[in-house]
C-alpha cells in the first residue's frame, strides 16, 4: 500500500513538474517551419491529395547553443497520391525537450470530397502512436526535485492519437485546418499523456495565396493560427519567394519563436534543400537562442512516371536491338530484357497474365523477325552479288562483242574503202581512156567513130554506178581565134553529152562546159599536140 501511494505521489510530482516546464517554454511540440511550405503533410494529411508527386522529407531542428533541455526535433515524412483522389501519408517524428523525449509514428489518409484537378475540398485523418521516456542524462540525483524523476527512470509511456484535417484549394488559394487531438489516449496509464495534452495544439489552421510576379518569380504569403488551452492563440505570418522553381527565400514571424528567415535551393532535379532560422523569443526559457532547421525534400516518381520511365527505357532497348540487328536474345542482358518487356506490355491490353504472355511472345518474335530480315538481307546481298557479277560478265561479253563487231565493221569499211578506191581508180582510168579516145577533126564538133567504144564504156560505168555524175570539159587547139574556139569547145562538150544521153544516161547527171584553148595538154606547135588538145575531158563531180 505504501509503495502504491509512493508511485501515485511520484506521478503527480512528475506531471506537475513537467507541466510547469511546458508552461514555461510555451511549446514542447515545436511547429516545424517546413510544415508550412514544403512538408505540409506533417500537419495536414488532407493536403496530400493536392500534391502532384510523391515526396519524402527529412527535417532536423536544433538550437546548437548547448543549452541543456532546449527543444530538438526530427521528422521523416512521406506522402503518396492516387489518381488525384486519395492520398496516404506516413511520418516519424521526435521531440526532445527538458526531461522528456517523444517518438511518434503516424500514418494518415486523405480523401477529396469534390473538385477537379488541383481544386476542391478534401478531408484527412491521421493515427499516431507515441512513445515517451525521460532523458536520463538530464536527471541529477543530487537535486532533491530530481529524486522523484530518478524513481521513475525506466518507466516509459505510450499513447494513441487520432488527428483530423481538412484542406481546400481553389486556383492559387489554399486553406488548411486540423484538430490534432481528436483522440489522445494513454496506452500505459502513465503521466506522460498529460504533458502531451498540454503541449499539442488543440487547433491549427492557415491560408495561403500564390502571386505570380513574373513568369520566373512567384510569391506565396501565409497566415496561420495555433490554439492551445495552456497558452491561447499564436499567430504565424510568413511569405516565400520562388524563383524558377529552383531557389526559394522566406521571411516571417511566428509567435513565441520570433522572426524567421529561410532559403532553399534545388540541389538536384528532384532534391530540394531548405534552411530556416527562428531568432527566438528573448523572454522565454529555452527559446531565446534561436533555432536552426534543415530540410531535404526528395520527389519520388509516381507509378505513372515509373511506368513512363520503364516504357521509355524499354523502347530504347527495343530500338537498340533493332538498330544493332541483334537476332540472338542471349546477347541481351536480363535487365535490358525486363525493360523491353515493360515496353512491350504497355502495348498490350487484357489481364496481367495474358499481357505478360503476349509481351513474351512479342519479345521472341522481335528476334525471329530480325533474324528473318537478316537472312533475307544476306540472301538479297548474295543475289545482288550474283546479279552484279552476271551483269559485269555480260557487260564484258557485250564489250568484247562490240569490239569484235567494230573490228568487222572496220575491216568492212577498209574493204569498202579499198573497193571504192579501186572503183574510183577504175572509173578514173575509164574516164581517162575515154578522154584519150574522144576525138574531133580540126574545127569540128562531130565525134569521130573511134570515140564511140570508149564512150560506150563510160555509159556502162554510169549505168552500173547510179550515184556517179560527170563533168564534160571541152577544149580546142590554138588554131583560129579564141572566141570561135570557145564556142567550138562548148559544142564538143555538148556533143559528148548528147551521145551519152542518147545511150539512156540521164541529162542531169552530166554537166557540159567549154574552155576554148585553155589548159592545153600538149604542144600546139605540132600536129600531134594540137590533136591531143582537141578533146573533151571526163571527170567525176564530187558531192
């Protein structure tokens, strides 16, 4: 009985002592700056519905001033949305202040009641399990007031809590409210739950509105309130500048934590770093030295993004297989095969088992198709090589045949030229003989009888050579005057032409002209010479 009374007394003293500490420091559950702008699901699971991406946030807050008992906080938060309608959150938080430490595990759910896209009204609830303990290194056995705490070392506590929140979004306007202590029930029947009740806000809420200053710069002010029975209302007024979604700067004031400034930078495409400093409240124990708060926020891929990445990588693998003409699937590593299958699955519809089967079949068909195409290409190349070789051979044979024909043609031409030359010589010879044989008496244009035989030979030449045309040039000796000789030479040429025409030679094949005493063949001083000069020369008219 005495031992039981002692435990009751110790618990009462513990509760009273911790309550005094809580009232003195005004806030054991320190409101983290990151829950306003970058990790809202720490306070409002309902707000996770409006986030487009899944995030995991790591937040650490400390004074670094060496003040024993100063608040120290840690938070790990995760959120995930499903089809812009449902959200899930999970948090691990710690609060270390004065004699006590708290570790809280919580999981929440958010549901959009109505609205489209990023607009609408949602509600959320979060269930938390807290574990409390004493900071043993801060208990001084030599201090009489600490003796009570010494007796309670090792007596840890736990509690179950249920929170409720609601969020509203309309364009750039955002409103969030939460009741963190709808249920806050001790699981160990201990004194720690009273401390938690006294320091967790009974209500928190805030509103924000985003202003676009220019396409690269935006400004979002925030006005919030925290209500708790032991202290009353506490106001939060802040604003954050965002430049290109890569750099952030904030400024504000929070009751009991004083002015606050902060910066943020996108270290990686999906990793945001934030730093915030609260200048503290000079007249409040534990809060006078200011607080440093660090945050890392990593954007996780959504299932859709994962699927898109999987499909993109798979398409790249399929294209590489096609481009490199790989027809042996053993040359593709298992990781690339899975990527390719992921892409091929995205092209199919139906039940999962059927889709998997179709993707496997398509994967194997891909290699068979490439192999078939490669074999067809090899065969086409072989046939093309044969065609080229045959064409080359045919070209060589054709060239040889052309050379042979050309040689024959050249031989024929030479033979024709030879024959033509011989023919021309024979004709010239016949014409020369005819010229020698055609005779006239002095002063006469009448042909002597001895001229007919040679002229008949000329007739035969003309008939056997239809293309042949002759010029008949008449001459005289120098007897008589020049004028009468010129007329006589023309008469003699005409007489030869008339004889040839009488032998059925066409007149247009003959040209007759007289030149008188010109071009004598022999000496006109002798009778023989004058006889030779009385002549009609027969010559071929060249075309």
